[in-house]
C-alpha cells in the first residue's frame, strides 16, 4: 500500500508551520511511529479520513512544539503545583460522564473544559481576562463535528464550554485508546497494550500545569479527571499522581459494549469507506476483558484507592451518589454544590437528547456471549 503519512515529513511540516524545532524528549516517537504505521497499513482511510487524520497528527505535533517553547519562555509553568484528587474510570457508557460533570460542581475541585482541551495553548495575541477566543473556536469545531456525525449527540453530548475528558491531552502524546475508537488500527492498539505510558502521564501533568498557569483561580483547588482510557494505564497514573484516588463506574458489559461499539462505528465512519461493523464488537470485547482483568488485579493490591459507583445508582439518585463519593473523597457537600448539580441535571435531561438506537447483533455480539465473556467482572462488581 502506498504510504499515506511519514513521521519525518509530518514533523518537518510542523516545524515549518510553527517556526519551532524542539519536540522535547523523543520518547513519543515510538507511539507516533506505531500509529502512523497502522494508519498507512491497516486503517483503509478514505480521502476524508486521510485529510482528518493528517490534520490531527500535524496539530498534535505543532502543539507539542508550542508547549516546549512556552515552557522555555515561561519556566514558572513547571512550578505550578498540580494535585489530582480523583480520576473517574470505568468501561465507556457506564455513566462516568454524568458523574464527572456532577462531581466537578465542587468548589474544591477543578476539571478540564472542552474548549481548552481542543486548544490548550493560548492563541497568538490572546490576553488574560474575559472570554478566550478559543471558546468561539471550540463552538465552531463542535458544530462541524456534530454536522459530520449527527448521531454522536445521542451518544455523548458535547458542550464546548462544559467539562470533557482529559484524554484529549494524551492524544498530543500519541498514547490514547481514542485512536482505536475512531480508526481501524489493531497494530497500534497491540503496541499500546504493552507500552509503558508513564511518559505520557508526565506530559499530561505538564499540560495541567499549563492550564492552571493560564487560570490562577485554579490554584489551591484539586483536579478531577475522567476518561475510560485511564483504565488501561492505572500504574502510570499512580506513578505520576500518587495522591490520586480512582472513582470506578460500573454497568453490565451486556449493555456497555454494544453501546460503545455503536459510538466507535459513528466515529470511524467518516474516516473509512470500508467499515466492518461486525468486527467492532469483538475487538472491544478483547480489549475490555484485558483492561478489566488488569484492574481487578491492581485493586487487590491497592483496595484503598478505589471508590465504586454503579450506573443504576447514579441514574436513580445522581445527587445522592455524588454526595456519597464526595464523602469518600473528604469533600464538603453544601447548598452550592447541590444547587449546581440540580441545575446541571435540569439542563441536561436525557429527554432533551435524541434517542440512541443499536443492537448487540449489529456489531457481531450476542447477550449470551457478552455474559460469558465478562462473567468474571459481573460476578465481582455487579452481583450484590
């Protein structure tokens, strides 16, 4: 197959467009090379897919250059004290998004906003104070995103000025399960399974320092993060953020895996003309089985670091479950937090979003097969 992307050419283009040369520690070349190889050899990219992914790779490399230069120009960024109180993890489609946005209502916490994740580095000429021009840019990007994939609105509501998953920062390190969600890149995913993600999490901490440096009001508040990706890298998370607790969300994989397969299909469709729906489900079954097995083993060694939250409980009493998690984390729950949570729930009522339609069979799955594949997880967390 003809080469679609070249690591060397992408890096040279990023340098030419930014006028910068220093990419920092070259550790990122291993995951970038694995990703580019999969894009060239496995992804079956359409013309649109090649355009989208080429732009994404170039943006990540350019922002890497800008981050290195910004820290050189402002070494005080590295002096920012970043403490992550909790990371919300779990299989996708387990209610983690709702829980994230409720827990982030605490006046003691801060979290990552969608607009700053899309463009974490200030635009040229941007000054402190007021509304960042990156907000308008995020609104425009979100509109394009939803126009391209309208079904996403029913699966994962996106608010340009709301909280979003910090995994978008890990994308800049080319270490992310997000790539396998929107692309057929099994070779890259196999690489990631055994790759030590600690350097990527060190960079995640630097990104958080940058965001905090831009918004001094965040100082003194602890960070709340959320992404299913972290299920694949808890040892790295604990190594870089030793104070971090894990809030683990749970829901039967009989429901979550087909739901996530539907989301992956929607995200993959713009990138390829050779979408195989029946292959998506088995891919994620294998991936999630491994991640959950590793987490269960890790929990046995560090049970004190985990707080559990079941999907059914969060849906039944979202404010009550958030209050319970607050208590486990040692956070205060007052009238302001309760009012903010109820306001968010009112503004994001499920009936305001379009319905999400799919079946397990659409993605090569069956209820019986999922029950058997994930019996070890269901028996551990969902039987009582």
